């Protein structure tokens, strides 16, 4: 495979459509020959201090761009976020304050840093806030210099606009003007950094095309777009939604265990597609996992690999190990001294403490399974606690050092919360 073919395979992996693909291939070939990396834009909506799994495909596509030696530009909508994109929406979103936007942008940058290298010496990523230029625009100048290039007829024909017009609430002029502002973003980045490629979800098709057209009309330049699919499930449910709600990248909103489980629960019909979209695995590795699935679907090998790879990318190796240890504790059968040695303890207790006696209540608190002594007391009384797989019903019961498995205790609260406490 040539270097150009390899780059195209990575950059357009999973792409629905590429705007002016032949010209983009020519530009990629020239960039390789002349060592002139492309600047590639993708936008992120700062309506919350965390992105969710629906943003992952664009994040990974930008990371592929950087791995190919090009320079990604992540645009956080500090300006457009004050308005809101009507694409895919049925009602106008609540407008954010400037203070809340700052908080949200800081959280998003931290998550982007898991995928993009902003300190690279060869192809550094760049994070920009479109509020830096959009909030300084004058209404008259914007309508004169930008608005004149857009046909209202064409804007009314956009599917996202038509749906809103037909709805009872209608669409405000604020949202109606969103596509002009996003097109202006592309023009601004073309002028500032010579950015010539924009990526986004398929619901952004019209906005991306508008940006390419604006660059052509104002600067006489050629720009391109790469549209990624809005991921769906074969079961017909919305990707990234569970009974518990949205699956976030922030562990305080979606725990690492629940995040891992979301990917592990992927339907057989979707798992190969998700491996292509959301992991760095080669096509050969994915094909091998598909063969394993066909021969032994009950083993769920592709799902396990998918969960490990995505959890590692978002939360790191430590999170994968913690989730695997948690699963071992909860589903690994009866605990032994050997099995508990493979699990990192959450706390330790001095051996000397056992001389005066350690209560079951204290052990539950040490394990972090109760917020207070009274909470631990109540949990034990209600029959929700086990120590080394043996149910405990008396909160005042003393735990002896002889009950330890090796030098550790497994403390369980129900079936879902388990921790290990070590004797120091």
C-alpha cells in the first residue's frame, strides 16, 4: 500500500462522503511530495463540560489526520455555542452564559488531549475558540461581506431548517443564521492557517458545503469536506444512549465501569463496524476478530477488545485494569488469596489494629463503600454487605485477622460495588 493510499484509508475510514474527493487526493499527494501538511478542521459543541461518545468518531478522525503528519484544528464553538446549531434539533436549545462556556471549553480541551498532541514538534494540533472572531463581528459588516453570498432559498431548502419550520415552535432567526456563522469559521481558518479540509457528522453536510462555497466566492480558494456517519445501532436505538442516559467521556458523569460495559454490550451486528470506527486496530486485526466471532460468538472476543481499546483511549490503562479487576472480583467465583493478590487494594489497615478489634462497619468504611459510619451500619443491617463472600448481618461484629485471605479482605456492597482492603 502506498503512503497516499495508507493516508486515505486512515483519514476517510468510515467516511460517508468526501466533497471533491479527486481534488483532495491530488492535494494529499502534493502535500506528501512537498512536505506541506494539510490543516484540517473539526468542530465541537461546548454545551456541556464533557463530550459524549457521539463525538468520538470525529475526535478519532482528527487523531488519524495527525498520525498521517497533518495538522488538526479543533474548533470549540464559544461563539456558535451562544446560538446553537438547529441540525438534528426539534426545539431551540437553552443559551449558555459566557462563564459557563469557559468551564465547558476547559473540560473539552482536557478530553481532546487524550487524542491529539498539542505539543508535537512536527504536526502540532491547535485548539481555537470561534468566539475569538465571531463575537467581534459587526452586524452590518457581516451581512455585507458574508450574507450577500448566501441564498435564502437555498437555506430554506436545508432539511434541518425545513423540519423546524414545519414544527409548531418554528425556528428563530438566531438559529437560522447558524450555517452562515459556521461557514464563516471555515473562511476564517482558511485565512488564518490555510485550513482546506473540514470534517464533521453527516448532519453537518450543508454547513460544510456552505463553508467550501464561501471560501471559493470570497478568496477564490478550494476547500474540501469529509462527512462522517451519524452512528446508529442495528437494534434501531440511538447510539450513545442507555437506560441510564447519555454515555459521557467524563468519568464523573459515566463511570469507567459503565463506560466499559457500554462498549462490551455492543450487538454482534455492530461490533465490527465499531472496531473500524472507534479503534486504532488495523483492518487485518479486525478481520481476525470477525473470524473469531463467527466461530465462537458466545466468547464475545470482539466486544471485549472494543471495550478495552476505547476505554484505554478515553480513560487510560489504569481504567482498563481497574475495570477488569472489578469484573474479576464480582464475577470470578469464590475469592482466594491468590485471586485477591491480582487486585489493587483501595485502602490498608495496620495489623496492630486487630489487637483491639476491627468492626465490620469500619471495614466497609475503609473500603469506601459507605459515606459515613451510620451509612455503613445501615447497609450491614439491611443485609447488603459481604466480607470475603460471606454475608455479614451484625454491624458490631468483629473481623479477625484469621478471616483474611492472605493479607486481604474482599468487601462487597450488593453485586455491583466491590473493593479490596489490605493488611499493612
